[in-house]
C-alpha cells in the first residue's frame, strides 16, 4: 500500500524556536500531526512490503477453511525431540546466551551428520552457521555475498522470498523457468526441466550466484546428478556461487535420491548449503536452520549474523543437537527419522494424488518435498467475474477457499468427494 | 574471483568484542562477570509456561505462528504497554516480535537508515549500534556522557554522567535520521531523568528525527528511581520505536524473544524488513513469554511481581559488589539501573602499569591481565566507545552482577586480592 505522503518530503519543522512550556509543545505536536511524515522506508525495502503469505494465511486463518496452503505439518514432531527440549529448558545455563554462530553441541552434531552425508571433513566452528530457520540462512547468505551490480539466477517457480531477498541486497534477479516436458498421462515433477542452452544464456560476468532449491518447492522436483552437473559446470565456468536451498533434503520418495551439489567436483568451495530443523523434524515453529560451506564463505555469513541477531535460542539448539545424535547413530537403520518421515509422507502424497485425480484434476506427482501442484484448468471453472488483475490461479485459489470450506487432509477428502458429486 | 567475494556492506563491521572476550573468559576465568546474562534460573512460573508449551496438548506450538508475533504475545504486550504509555495499542499493528532486542535494533536500522543518513549514538554504547548503523550505510555521530565529579567523599553515581545540552544540539544536522537512546544504559547503568529525556525529545521534534529507544533493562531500576519512556513525552509517540526484551525482563537471555512497540506508520517498515529477513520467530518461547506477562499483569505492582522482586534482589547484589570492589581499591560508579556496574581501575596502574603509545587501551590490557591472573572476567569500558574515542575513558571496566554463585566466588577472589595488596 502506498501512502500519498511518500511523495512529499517536508523538513519545515526545523525552523521553530523551542520554548520550554507545555503549551508550545502541544502546539508542535498537532503541527507535526498535520505535516507530511518524512520517515518513509529505506530504498532497500522499497516495493518489498507485500507478501503472498500475509495475504493467503489471513484468508486461510478462518477455522472453517481447509488449510493445505502454507507449508507446515499438522502432524506431531517425534516425541524424543520434544522431550529433549523439555530437558534442555530445565537446565539453568541453557536458558541463557550461547555461542553466537551456533550452540557448540549443535554445530558438532551437524558436522557429524553432514560429514557422513558429504564424505568430507566439516569444521563445526568455521564451516557452519546456525540461523533462524532456512529463511535466516538465505538472508545471511545473500546479505553476506550479494550486492548492487550483481545478478542472481533464480529458477522459476521459486520459493517466493528469493526475489525480495535478492532485491533487498540491491542485486538483480535473473529468472529461468523449469519447462514442462509433456511425458504422457501421469505428470511427475521430473517432467519439469531446465533447458541447458537457455540456462547457459543466463550466465554472464555479473552473475554472482545461482539459487538452487532441491528438493524443489513448489514442484517437488529432485534434481538429478546430471541436472546438477549442468548447473555446476556453468558455476565453475563463470566463477559463480551456488546457494543451495536443501531444506527438504530428507523428504525424497521411492526411486529418487537427493544429491548435494556441494559434493560435485569444484563445487564445495563455491556452495553454501542450507538446511532446516523445521523441515527435518516437523518443527517449523522452532525456526532453526543452518548454512554449511567453506570457511572463506561462511565467515562472511557469520559477520552478517553477528550484526543482525547475534545468537539463536539456546534450549532449542540443545534439543535439536540431541535429536540429531539420536538419528545420527541410526543412519544405517530404516527407523531413522530421516527415512521414516518420507515414508510416512509418501503415503499421504499418494492419497492426495488419488483424491485429486478422482475429481478430474491432474496432479504433478512430486519426487520430493511435501507440496504437490495440480493443473486446475481441466475443471474449467468460470472466474471471469473476479478481479481482472490477478492471474487465473490466484483467482481459483480464492474461489476455492471461499466456496469449498472445511479442514485438513481427512476433511479435504470429504470436500473433494462432494465436489466430484456436485460436478458429476 | 578478482574482487572480494563478500559484499561491501560488511566493510568495517567484521570485528566483535564478544568473540574475543568470551573466548578469554571461557579459557581463563573461574568467575565470569563479563558477558551480561544471569547465572540464576528464570522464575518458576515462566519455566512452567515453557514446559506447558513444549509438552502440552497444543502440538501446533511446534509449528509456525503469525510472522509478526504470536497472537497471545502481541495481545498481552499491547495490553501492558498500552497501560504503561496511556494509549490504546493495536496488537497487530503497534507491536512486532523479534529474535531478541538485537534483531529489533537491526530491523530499525535497515528500515530507516539509508546511505548518507546520520545516527546519533550516545557513548558509552552497547557495541552493536555502531556496526548496525554502518551496515545500513549510515554514519554514526557520537556524543559522550561526561562524568561530573561526585560530592566529596561519595562514590560516583551513573547519574553523574551527563550529556552537555549544547554539545548534543550541535550533533543534530540536516542529515540526522535518528538518535539511539538506551535507558537504562548499558554499560553505565544510567537511568535518564525526565529532564534529560525532554532535552533529547525537543531536539528530535525540532529536527524531525526518529528515536530508537532501547529499553531492554526497563524493569531493572534501583533506589526507587522511575524508568520514564521517552515515547510518552509530547511529540514523541509518532517518532519513537520502543525496543524490549524477554531475555532481560524474565532472565531468559537464551530464549531470544524481543519486541518493538510504536506507531503503525513506523512499524509497517519494520514488518517489511522482518518478513524479508527471518520472517517468523520461534513459537513455543513466545507462547511461554505471553503467559509470563499474563501472570505479571495480574500481579502488577504487588510485592510478588517479578518486576518488583528482580530489581530488589539485584539491588542487593549491586551493593554487595560495590563493597567488594571498594575494599580491593576500585572505584565503582553506582548504577541507577541495569545489571551492570562500571568501576574505575586507575588505582591499579601501580600493579598493572600503563604502556604509553600502546595500540590497546589501558582498560583492555587490565581486563586481560585480571582474567588471566585473578580469574575474574570483566569487560573494558573502551569496548563501548568508537575507535576514535577508545582512549578517552580507558581506566574503567564493566562487571555484570546478575549473578548468584558467581558473585560469591568473585567476592572471595576480591577479598584475597585485597589481602595480597595490603600484605607487608
């Protein structure tokens, strides 16, 4: 929303002579009320005030709405992580400040888990930064390494914050779409691919970084090693950084494998890999994430961190550390939460896909993540009377929210079955 | 890469005193009176609230909450601060929750300080103000509190450190965007009087400057003094952002829950920064803090209110530490507020000689000597001054007295030290 006063700049107040009595102060108060307010936002946040979540979560907050919109589980986190948090909070010292760049027991646990995954030594104190969620890692990375004059490649569709974060850093986003390769009847996220020549054309001498998100939100694509190699080759050729958002790294379904681009040759030294406790342990409300990379890059993220929020909450970090140890010890065991969670989610994925197909919709079966996109054009809903300015899918979602009320997956099933009956 | 990989905004903000001093304290100290956090537990009612949030039935407390602040928390903050300020506050627009007061400060500078803007900082200052202003492209303009000699035979009080009105007025210019006020002040413990606040307010109104008011120690006020909120002065509500901290209010620095209170015209821009940096704050701790405030509102002004009990206990500890320091030959400045105390150590130049033309200020060398040789960690006052002014007040060190067992241990060491000094 724009205020008319933004276009005015009033500095006329400065010429008043100050008197020390209350009367003149109150006169001044009413004078400044009527004058244009010069304290508008800084240039760095110009145009970044609107946010899709603010809009849609407000609408979906109505309790009669089935919220399958925002990405947060309504299933419980594993009991042991909640128990660890309760235990941590009972220790006096753990209610006070901890190490700024990450609670020692947590960074040590993270280094162990990721050393195993990546097959390389990771120093807990220099190669890791703990942040406020994956979001905080994206912010720290971009503020540390991106500035005016830089270009950053963003793959569409993209998790919405990438664009404003790049803009807030003064840089220019350069977009490249995943293109749908029609592969027959059942659509898969694997059908959405980058065109290698098109991708190569987006790189130039100003390209500071590319943001990679795998498994991908919203499509659920899990980039293959070959696809990652194409990106890696370009990064090396153009000496570009890679910001790899891998918050859904464990949520990978049968037949798919999550590959870390940082493990490809020549990539460790130019990649920041981002992870999230929220997505790993179904605790989005803990807002803990991490950035892992080489010391010469992570040190700059640490500088941002020490000048933005300094440290993350202690008891949460301690609890997360303990949970990671539990699962680290059973990384060879199928019961490890890193593998049991995706198994649980896979059956939900399949159930949702089936429901949608029965209604006549065409879901794109995700290889990973916990989102599923669906083609609604087959329903042919007439929305011509709604707001002209919005894209069809925005209007469809608003229509769906307002006319197909009720609550989560079970209730969604009821709605969708009713819907099918109505349209039959 | 031919140019540095990091962004220019990190220039000059990479150093941080805590990294060095926390390391020293961890390595050498048996008694850490350096960093500001309590060594006693949070109040029982708050621990119970957190336990309920973590292990209770409301498992959605482990998932995302409202980005700008968990509804129960913003509602109670609006209620409490509305009462304290004598205003009707809207929890959704006049309050925003942040990751500690630290992140609130960050949001303020990012939202309002552009390249070329000047920000007035009162010395000695909580060290992060300077790099945060610089990272936002702003220019810090410093003004010192100047000590007036105390009455004959009396110890100095933090009230004796004052701003020179003419000097303060001279610091305001066309470029002045904001002044940072910290009352009660860290490190000195000064509680600005109404007259002093009116001085600042008049200049803010005259020059149409903002006031970023860091009031994290608002409840830690001694000797019957009153903490006055500058936002309640005429003309100030529209131009002030008040910053508070659950860490300091409830002795839970490790929870990292803070907030901003102010007019919507200002807070809307803080929200934009927040949604483009961390977006959400952790849910469970916010829920517990909300319950803590609920309890305090019910007990407000009563003897069993934590806001009454905590300052009473800390005042005793303050007096205890003052005695011990006097006995050993230091000259403490009695703080009117906060849990910090600054002591003059110039008497010790016989024991720890000054080194002329040294790069390091005397108090820093003394603090390092003291932690290595006496095991007591404290912070040199010069750490709270800009580079150019580090030698102006370089014979003082800061102690934190929010300590139980640590304070007793410190007393033992100081007694021993005193005996060593007086031994023939």
